[in-house]
C-alpha cells in the first residue's frame, strides 16, 4: 500500500468524524443563525476532501 493511499484512509476517517460532529451540531443550531451558516460552509471542504480521498482509495492512484 502506498503512502498516498494510507494517508487517504486517515483523511477519510477524519472526514467521517467531522461529518458526524456536524450532523450532531445541526440538531442544535437554529436555521438562519450565524453558527448555522458557518456549519454549512464547513461542509464544503469536508465533503470535497471526503470525495477526493474516496477517489484515491477506489482508484489506487499513485502519482509518485
């Protein structure tokens, strides 16, 4: 297993943790409030890194 693939697995685990914490937080945030907007904006990079690491794991891409 390459270094990139093992790093992608760690990043995927961290992203899952962040998504679970965000899902828990959305129950307690009031829609339209500033913390709700920040939580929504936090979803963007978390989902992008989740998808990127899942693609690296699925394809087995090794650039080096």
